[in-house]
C-alpha cells in the first residue's frame, strides 16, 4: 500500500517511514503542509498519516482541502494536542482515526492496519483456506489452522497478492519485524511448514528460483 506521512518532526517522520516500510508498504514523506496538499492533489495514496501542527498549511486545512476535492483517502490524524475540540473538529472534517502523541509503535501499526483493511473483505478465501484479517486466524476445511506468528506473517504476505511472486528477503524482513532477526533460511523453514499445513486446503506455495514464492491452487 502507498502511504503519505505528513509530519514536521524529523525523527518521528523517519521512524514512521521505517515502521511502514517494514510492514511492506511504500511510504512517501513530507514535513510541510503545502507540499502535502500539493502531493495529495496530484498523487494517489491508500492512506494519509497527518500531523496537525505543520509549517505552511496546518493539518486540519490539508484534510479539509482533500475532502473538498472529494478524495476519500483514509486519514489518520497524529497530534500532540489532546484536546477534545481538535479531535472533534478533525473527525468532523473527515478524519478516519486519531492518535495522540506520544503513542506506542504497536498502536500506530494496529491503527494503520485497521484503516487499510476498510473496504477490503474481512475474510480472504483461497482454495479451501479461509483467513480472517481481523483476528489473524485461518481455517482449512473448517478446522482452525495452528500457525506460529512468523508463519502467519509469511502467509499473510502471500495472501495479499495471490498468484504474484513475493521476494524472499521481503518475507524475511516482515517476519523479523516483531521478533529476533530472521534470515532467508528461516523463511525456507516457515514456507516448508506452511506447505504441509496448507496441503489439505489444495493450496501450494511455489518456489520461483532466485525470485521468491507465490501462492497458487494445486492442479
Ligand atoms: Ca507538528
């Protein structure tokens, strides 16, 4: 997914960019309200993370102008101002969610996931496999699928783009997000285990040598 981060605090902006990229997104950044307005008017994003106090145009004005252009891109407001009036005004102007600074990285990640899920089906179905993006739980032929956290991360990455190749290093990077460093070799182990667990669903993980993996239905 393509996300625009509008934040004038350099350290926070860089940190958020890193977090989003580790989750597999493409993050564009700016610290200026006018620049954000310009980019939003001419480029397409799946989500905007928007600080309120900004040089140039303030965050609420950026949001207002975006909604006036009939752009429905979800907006997550970030602000140090924890005042009810600001929050209400932001929501009135069409913000989709609001996070007060300081916030935990995990909470930011959860809010982003929730906003990006909107408009997506709650349940992915592939062959005999069902996967709930909400509870991060899967079923094969009605039976719950027992997966470790890393196996879930790898499966979700493959399920996001079934039939398209996902790079092995990208999978390693995602699996390493919350845990100890993951190497390309451990990805091979997760894929090996997933293959066995997905077999009864008629779902195969194909290795494309030198490129990565893709999810496909077994012939
Ligand atoms: Ca600010």
